[in-house]
C-alpha cells in the first residue's frame, strides 16, 4: 500500500518526464516494433529513461522515487523488459528528435548510468532513443549535457500516489526558470497512457507536511 504521507525524494524532477513522454508519443510510438507500451507501459518507460539520464555511482539508485515508479508501473521495469523483442530491425520515428553530435558525446554510456542493468532488447532501445531525448532536453533547458541531471531530475519533492492520482509537491526552492521555460513543470493533469491524474505543486507546507 502507498504511504499516505508520501515518499520524500531528491529526484522529484523525474516526474517532469511525464510531459516529455506525452510530447514524444511514448510509449505508443514504439509499440508496433518494440511492444514498448504492452511490455513496459508508460511508467516503466519513464523509469528507464530517467535511469538512463542519471550517472551511476552517486547514490541515486537508492532514492525512494524508484519504489514509487515500481508501484505505479506494477513491477520492476528491468524484469518486465525481458519479454521485449531482442532483435528489432527498426529505426526512429520520422519526426523523432535527432541527437546533437557534440552533446551526445558528453552523455555517459548506458552501462555507466542507473539503466546499466538493462539487457537485450531494452538496452538496444535505450541506445536508439536516449541520444535524441537527452539532446532535446539539453536544447530545451539550455544547459550543458553534463548538467542535465542536475538541471532537471535532481529536485526535492514529496510524492503521494494512489490508484487515480500522483501528486508531486516541491518546495519553492525547487522551482527552476529553465524547467518552467521548457514547459516541463506544467501540470500534466489526466494522462491516459499513465492512467493517472498527475499534479505538480510548489508549496513548502505541502512538501514538509505529511498528507492528511
């Protein structure tokens, strides 16, 4: 059962990827070839993308956000990904963002991120999509590739969730002009692929207090 007081995370910015997934049509755009929607679902896809943007060895793998995402996604994304096709002769969608060559060289290999446990099909999928996703985020946020995780994902937050809602309460200090300008911290509201109403609040009291 989810804790009614929520989970305090230092990676609350992971939930900003909900809007990005909507912008890119994830996971549905990769369903035909990769069975991404039916295998991982939206929450599992977001989980793996977020892990692939975070360098390993900095303690982020112990953050409570992964427990929340595992609950929302009905299990470990690594376990569910084992049923993805291992060999897919497919490229990127025609309108998929192309990686910036300079920025792409600054991103650590998938094996040096929190997505290192990904194998076979899902690792191939990450190798295919992550450069474009990361380059798009770098462009939107106007930050160096080396600062992407700090600029977007590393945000204190209290996350409460149930069968219909995910509420992410940030302290006021977690607000970012770059994230706001990129449109990533606007309330997603009802998101059909995620089967939840997702809301963001920048409110010190909501962040500091347990949910009633």
